[in-house]
C-alpha cells in the first residue's frame, strides 16, 4: 500500500457531523475494504462559518480505492495527493484535554 494525503475542504457543518462521518469511514474501511485501505490519522481544519474540513492520511492500494471508500462512506474528496516521503521532525503533539 502507498500513503496518500486526502483533502476534504468544508465537508461538514459541525464537529458532530464530522464524528458521524468518522464512524462511517472506520466501519467501511475496517469491515468492507480492509485489504485496500487503512486510515492513519486526520487533522481537523476550522474552515470558517462553523464548518470543518480535514486533511487525512491514509494508506491505500490506489487512489481509486480511496474514492470507492469515500463513496461508500459518504465522504467528500477534494484532492488525493501521493506522499513521496516522510520527514519527521517531532511526533504529533498530544491532543489538548477536553
């Protein structure tokens, strides 16, 4: 599998809507497409006006598998970018406490 960045701009009107989408995404990826796609992490973007988008890191067998997954899970896909390499300066910070 190759690594990809997926941009999903202003895909959801709220964090709650995004949470439901994340649950659908996990279910489809884990139960229907586990040989073709693996969700690694996502960064949630404040898009203004209350909407949120994401930058998602996935491993997948192809861009087509990403599009298929998005279609099955009812997720937007604005752009799919193959990752050429990784430069790790520091690990991701721990999420802030709620």
